[in-house]
C-alpha cells in the first residue's frame, strides 16, 4: 500500500472575496477568458511542510526564495472543507462532504514525463489513508460519469507506486466522458509538454466545489440493482494551476477553469484565468506558503504568450 501521512485539517485561507456560483452560465462567464492574438494577459518523505518553506523572507529576491522549493509537498494550499494528506507522489485536500479532493498538488519533471509504464492492469481502489473513508469505485457504477483523474495517470508512468496512487479514489472526480477524454485530456497533455520543455513545474488541480444552494450528487446502481444517491458531488467545472519555477527570474503561472460541459473541440486557451480570480471562484488560497510579495507577482495574471513561446 502506498505510504501517506496527514498534514493538517485546519482551514488556512486569506478570507477571499466571495464569488457566487449558482448556475453553469454564471460559472462559465467566470471561467472563460479569451486571449487576444496569443499575447493577452488575463488579469519526499511523508510529513509536514518544511519550516524553511514556511518562513521564507519576503525581502529576498524571488529567485533566491523559489530555489528552496522542491518536491511534491514544496507548496501548500488552503483547505476550504477538506483535510490535507500526503501520499508518496502527491498531496491532496480531501473534502468529506463532497467525497472527493478539493485539490491535488504535485511536482512534475521532464524526467518523470519520459515514463513508459502502461496503465493496463491498474485498478481503482479506495484510499484507506482517508480517515473518514474515501469514495468507492462501485459508487460510479452506471452513473453516467467517468472516474476522472485529477493527477493524471499519464503523469505517473515513471513509477509503479506513483501510477497505482493515481488510481486511488481520493484522486478521482465524476466527469462526463466527452470532457474527460476531450478538453481535460488535451490540457493534461499540454502540461506534460510544458514539463518536458521547462524541466520542472508544479501542478495544482481539482474540481470547483464551492457553490451556493444544494449540490447535485452522483446517483448509481447498487449491487441490488437499485438507484441510490451517493455523497459524491458532481462538479460544474474543473481547474488546473501550473507554476513554472525552473529558471530563476523567468518564473510564471497560468490557470485554467473549464466548465464540465465544455465540448471536446474547445481550445484550452479560451479558459485561461488568473490565479487570483480562480481563488475567488474556488474559495481556496493556492501557494499560500509563498511570501505574499511573490504570490502577488505571479498570481495576478496569466500571460498566455509566455507559455506558447519557447522560453
């Protein structure tokens, strides 16, 4: 069984402004920002995060501070309703009320992207590290939804344990097949290209679970062939944040927020948002162990041109 540890179950937020997400149309407006002419800017041992990361001085140059961050638990993120756990190859915040993770974070390197292991033979399994119990793969039976990876299996093909961890149900959210096999897969492949190009990046990914009013829950067919309602929330959108901190002085961030009914042929760059705006949508504070000055520098915009260039 993969190793794990619980990091914290305390909420750690900046009391972000509230953005109400009532209808998919509203969320789509929040999640959709179209770049213009490719130049638009849209404004590993288990355990606790290191004291070095948490006590970084804000008056140091960005390149000096960021050089100290390394590994899957290099950066921390706030919990809205979840509890943070660390597995061997990623960290996550598991939301019991939604029966899925509100975020999963991990470092991805160019060497890891060269992994060639096949996912054949790997099975979905419950995550017994979750104190309250994770969802079960049986709860997706005849639900009409895929078991969609948050940290993709394609990013974990460098190691058998890593690949098996990607099939833990704490790393799974319900996704429409067209979304899972379409634009979500397209974005996952693009992120691996960035990891190969830049050398190493950090990825945070998850469903948008913050919303007002009753949440839609996944229904499935039980072993007694009865339709039952689970605790699993069906998200209206999914997000990814990518941080390239591989070269001092040339760091950059980009974020995507994609409604779950987005057609397969859609362009991923039509859903670029700033990290700051994504934090308002999700109610989460990403990279909250970075000095505030550095967070402000990189989270206020997503410069598409920098990600499309060969920098």
